[in-house]
C-alpha cells in the first residue's frame, strides 16, 4: 500500500495548491479547504477554493472552448473519451487508493469506483457513433420530418463526497461525446480526488491539442453551487446529493427556466417474502446496509420481512453482523470503514437516540467506537433496529449504517405499500423465488422507485442502465440507456422538397 505522500505525488496533487483549473495554471482566491482523512484523521492537503472572479474566469474559458468543441465530429469526441478511459486504466490503483484515503470507503470499493469510470468511458465511446434522432412520416406530400439532437453548451456538475469520482465521470463522459463542455463543483469534503481527475483528463486534452476549457474544475463551498445554479450561461446543472440540496438547486435553476438533472436521496428497502432464499437475502441486506459505511444513496435502509420467517431471518442477520470487521478501509480484511467526518457521526448518534424515543428495539446495538483505537473519531458500529414502519425516523434518510427491520403479515402488495410510503424513490428490491410476487413487484402498481431489483440488493447498479429515482429522489437519470438525451437539446426539422407550400392540418392560404 502506497503512503499518502507518494500517492499524491503520483497523481500530481500538491499538499498546498489552488483548487480551480480550466487549462493552464491552477488558480483560486477563495478560502482554504482542508482535507482530512476519515481513515486516521491525517491532514492530507490544503486547497484554496474559488472566489467569484475565479468562477467568472472559469465560465469564460468554458464558453470559449465550446465554440470549437461542438464542431468536432461526435466520433472524434468519443476518441478523446476513449483515451481518458485508457489513462484511468493506468491510474486505477492510485486513484482507487486516493478515493479510499480521502472518502473512507474500502479499497475494493475505491477500485470499483474507478472501474465505473472506465466502464462509462467505454459506453460513451460506442454512444458517440449513435446519437440518433427519429424520422417521421409527414402528412404533407414531398416533405421530410425528422428530429436531431444538439449539444447544450456548458454543463455544470455538482457531486457528493460518497462517490467522489464516479458520478462526475457518468456526467462528463456522456456530456463530452454529446459536444458539451463541463464545469465541476465537487464536494468540499473530497477535493483531492477532483484534482487528480482533472490532472488526468488534462493530459488527454493536451495530447490531442484540444481546448483545456472542455473540462473545468472549481473547488469551493456551497456558494459555488449556488452561482452555478443561478447562472444562465450554464445550460444544465446535474446535481447529486441530499434532497435538501437538490430542492435548493431546482428552485434556483427553475427560476431562470434552466435545465436540471437531479439524483438525490434514497430510503431503500428490501422486501423479504416467505419464498425468499434466506442466505441470498442475508448477504444482500448486510452488504447493502454496511457497504461504504451506509453512505451510498442506494444503501439499504429498510428490511420488510414477512412474519412467517421474521424470527429465523433476524437471528441469522444478527449472527452475520457479529462477523463484521470494522477498521482501516485500506486493509482488505475489514468490511466497514469510517463515516466521512464528525458531522456524520453526530447525525448517526442523533438517529440512534430517535430510534430509542420512537419505540425501536435494538437487534444489533450501535454506538461510536473508541477514539483511542480509531484515531479519526469517525468509526461507528453498524446498527440494526426492529421498529414500526410508520416511525418518523424510518421515513428519514440517515447517511450511516443503520438498518430498520419491520414486519408485514399479509401478501406481497402489503409489503410493497410499506416500501412505497416513504418520500424517496431511488432503489428497491424483493427477495422471492415466487414469480407472482416478483412480477407484482415489477408491475406498474408495484415498486414506485427508479430502480427495482429481484433477488439482488439495492446497491451496485451497472452503468448500462439509467440510474436515478422518483419522488424526492429528483426524477433524473444518469449513466446508461438513453440518459444521454438529458445533455442535448432536441430539434424538430421539416424539409419541403416540392414546389408547393402545403400547410399542416389542411389549412388553405392563397394569395
């Protein structure tokens, strides 16, 4: 395992540097952001954030780059993305380790996040040759009617700490092949990951003599996101994070009639029916609840278990939790790493208290771990509570490894109703070998989430499918399928190749 100083050097990240870049030199005149590792509390680096003038400089550079970049054929833009994916392959080990150091997720998850970046690059390269539009039959003779898609311009990306590199890549890989330029405001909790990514893509831009403003990085606090959301020069704001943050972004972008793509909170459930394979259900529930220390938007928060198997299932789950190893996430023997920071720990402790106040019964008690053994103070125990489905805390997303178990007594539609009663609608899952139950879950009167899985957990989405959810999850879709359309404007074209001027709907206008 490389020490952090050697790792930063390999990724060209300095211990003290400016946090903004759009080609050329790094710049920044705002406040200092200090990055601390939740792994052991080490101060990793200090970054100077953006001021208003820095933001204006970045926007101007991006707008200028768009003028030429949009004219490059899409397959050539795809070639740029292909080269970026190859650079990521070479840097996968180092970037994956940095993700683990700065965010605190396990090394395997850090490496997996970089693999997601590589996968979306591969997807986007193929997409660059199939940005299609529909051709329709015109009602007028000797006319052709069709649609085509054009780039939007400047795409703003606001990303969260829990996936400090992958979510950015989902957006930029598609936005770039569509002909857009991108400005990225990463989480202030993970600035070093963003600097490493910017260094990698800038190598590609330089090698191909492309405008550096194609990729722009602006590190900063929440104000930077607000500038972006209110800026009419930013055609689309893609924001990933909490529902609270997303509502603020949506209001600011909506006030100027701009476009927004929102991927927000999740309160994800697994339904476990009497027809489930319980071994599979246990593994799915445990990984979903404790992976990334419960800090995924797709983390499993709720288990809805039928009364016929409730006691047997909860005993098996309790036993599985005793086998979890908590500690340094870069040690691959450990299952659970730290929360991101002290604020996250405080939120976790507050949720535990609310469970007690609202009648929960602890199957696996939680709590903060001793700071003598865990230097950063960010390590907590994964907790499991048996609680009523209508308890207020159950309807709230807590970004921590707290799992709520509730019982249902009737058929699968009762369980689906419990699942759907929360305000979030990201990911969902059912564990059952019964076809009637699974097909009901997947029907239009079944799960109301953007993601619905059968016999797998709620987390671990592949890039080939569109990712996102409904209700307070925001309704946006990123990554695969036809998510590329969010980064383009649609235009309908009619071509008259006759010598007449027939009007639609049979209207006659003679002179």
